[in-house]
């Protein structure tokens, strides 16, 4: 920790990140509780995830009328979304509006990346150091760093030799990328790749998509919102708010109580067809047993695979796209705009990396080799001018662990989490007093509509800090037995579902070499989670040590 600088300013709370979480946390602590607060943000503007993710086709998969704050009726009333699903530019513009409307900008330091934070046990505050060496001091440290903010660029031999341009979708250049006349290679067919490919294909001379794992996708059916849509969203805003706060997923819809296995094949097909036509994530809410029974899930999987075969003209390409090895929605379920149809274009090629894995990146492309169906050795060189990595993130914990965060006894967060991220209620790690994580591991986070989960977390943390201030307490921390009990409870919830069974999933950390495998999001549902957190608060923060 650098100590050569003048005495740092003492804050009540320091928040890392100026996305949905950080801005609302700032509003609650500064504007409502009157505390002295600062937000440190690595970007030069607000927006968090959406500041960085402006890749072609990027679009939120929550619907715009629920992908927003609900704490201010006036804000809901005055803001008008333009499409069913908002894109990054509109989300960033919404967050700028919120920042100015609630006068938050004065408390945000942009272009400021936190390098380290250390808990001072003598005086019970956090000492926070930024890249430039300057430091801050705060009673409470709150990470609002997002779940998908550390880009994962896989180590592939030869990347340094590539003479063309390459980009990761999560660090997309603000000025955009010109694909006209270029041969583009895209690695990855997760939610991002599925959004990007149709848009890149529209202008690229040629697009080659390198698919390692085939994926399900449901049409998003995005559309422009008209005055009637907006009027209806505003009229129903209070009801929608109640719904998103009190259901398991934070979206504006409930999961059906019907079971796929108790529904006749004909009725099931018509329910799936209707959900397919409606589009969006709600498809997964068609039946209550889809994520708990492999047999039930297989009915949805078969429906989607049939659709892929109908949409894709070339039977071999369709088979490669539909050869999916995991249950539907057990990995993050993408939604798309003409993804499968994109493979009907003459300028798009799909490469099946299971048959011909990447051997290396060359000066002018990608070399893949493997065996064909007859056991013949195949080697193919794909010539490329631009390489797009749609290869995901070191999700949920990556950004937290890139900072050198140290709690009591100089314990680093990476040591505390050497066997995977363990905490109490997804909020606090044992040995790290006064550190709160917004939508960290062990909380519902990425399994929900994020702003709903964020509002719950931020409000809980704010109430907790208000309680600490009122009661004149200086530290709150989660003892190891509370952590142990929450980890067991979260694991037991996850084991009721098919989700932890997918071995190659970023929910488990399995996409990052060497990352400990532990199912990270809480699967018990936002409603249940909210009740558990509230009960602890109502009982004077039972399960936490306060002094
Ligand atoms: P994901 O869902 O992690 O998808 C990453 C994709 O990249 C996936 O298809 C991976 O294949 C592929 N990948 C990753 N590394 C490699 C290598 N080394 N070689 C080939 N293919 C690779 O990230 P997204 O950005 O799409 O989505 C993340 C979230 O952002 C999403 O859930 C939304 O909430 C928004 P794999 O499946 O690992 O075989």
C-alpha cells in the first residue's frame, strides 16, 4: 500500500463502479442517508457493463420497461424507452439521465481504477489505493463492479503474430469497427456471439463463426415501442414493480405452475410455439419443471432443435448448430435476432471446433485441424482480417479478484476464495469487515433481471449502514459459521436444479482455466432470497457480528 501521499480524505463509504449498482448505492447513501460517499469508476462515463459492451448487435435480454430502476415514480414516469429490449447506447443514456437528475456526478471519479484495498484493523476503515497511487479512506467499501466485467480472452497460440485487428466484445472500441470488405472470424456462440454474428454478417465480406459448443436460442422479437406500449407500461408500472420485486426472476412475468411432464404432447407443443412466437427469455417460464427435470427439459430442447432444423437451409450446418450437449437454460439461455437464419447467407460459414479444434492463430488467420468422419486428418486455414472474441468473461468473481483486496490479518480475497467464492448471503466475506458486494457470488444476480436484484441488494446494504450509523457501531462482519451455513444452503438450492450439472458453464467458473469450480449464483429465487435477507435485518442483523 502506497503511503507516500498526503493524508487521504475520510469517507463514510466508497463504492467501486458506476453502473446500475454503483449509482443507486450512491443515491441511497448520499441523497437519502446524507453520508459522505465517493464512486470510483474505471471508465470515463457511467454505464458499467453497458459502457464497455457496445459490440455489434449488443442488446439487453431483459425488456426495457423492467430493465430500469423502480425507486422513483417520477423517473419511471418521465423516461421513455424506444424498443422492447434496450441497446447499450440507450441504457447508457438512461444512466446518464439518472446521474444528472439525482445530482450524482459530483461524487464520481472517472478514469479511476482501484488497484488495492486494505482493512485497517486499528481504526476500522478501508484504505483504498487507485492505479495512479492516490488513496482514499472509507468506513464502508462497496463493490458494485458487475458480474460480467472482466473480459476473457483465451490463450490461443499465435495471437501475437496475427497481423489483422482483434477485439473482445466486452472491450469494444467506442468508435466502432468497420467490417466492410473484411474477412471476419468470430470465436464464441454464447449470448454475445449469437447477438453479434447476424449484425457482423450484414457488412463483412465474409464471417466465419467458430463454434465450440452449440447453443439454444429463442427469437427475441425486438420491436420499436409505440405510444400505446409506453402508455401501458406506465399505467402498469406499480403492478410491474410489485411483480418484479416479489417473484423468483425479477422479470415482469411469472414462471408457469404447469409441468411439462403433466401436459399432453400436443398442448406442450402449442405452449412452446406460442412462447417461441412471443419471443424472449419468457420461453423458459413455459413450465415449472424445465430446470429441475431432465425429462421435462428434453421436451423444450427437442422443440428448439426442431426449429433450428427448420430455420437453417443446409442440413449439415443445421445439425452442427442443433447438436447441443446440455439442457436448455442450464447454461445462460440466449435470445436472438435472426441468428440461425444468418447461416443461410452466402457470406457466412460455421466451423465446428469439436471436429476441427483451433490449433493456432497465424499471421493472417486461424488454423484448425482434426479428423473427418472417415478418420482422415483435416487441416484448414481460415484467412481472416479481423478476429472477434465473443468468448465471455471471468464472470462474477473476476473483477473482484483482480483488485488486491485484503481483510483482517492481511488475508487476501483470493486466499479467502481459494476453494471458490464463499460468503454470507452473497454480501459479506468472513474476515472482511464493512465490505459489501452488490450482486456478488452467492446472490441471485445473473439468474434474474439484474436491476431488480440490484435494488434489493443496494436497499439492504443501505438499511444496514443506516442501522450501523444510528446505533453508533463501527464494524459489521460475517463470521465463518454464517458463511459455512450460507454456502451449504446455496449449494443445496443449486443441487435441486439442472444448472450445476453442466460441467462447462461460466456459472461454475468452468470457462476460466484454473478457476475453482463452485456454482456461483443463488438459484433459490429473488423472492426467497429477499425474505432471507430481510429476516436477518429484522432480527438485528442476525448471523452478522456487529461491534
Ligand atoms: P459466454 O456465454 O461465456 O460464451 C462464450 C463463448 O465463447 C462460448 O460459446 C464458448 O464456448 C466460447 N469460447 C470461450 N473460449 C473459447 C475458446 N478458447 N475456443 C473456442 N470457443 C471459446 O459469454 P457471452 O459473452 O456470450 O455471454 C455472457 C453473458 O453476457 C450472457 O450470459 C449475457 O448475460 C450477457 P464454450 O461454450 O465454452 O464451449
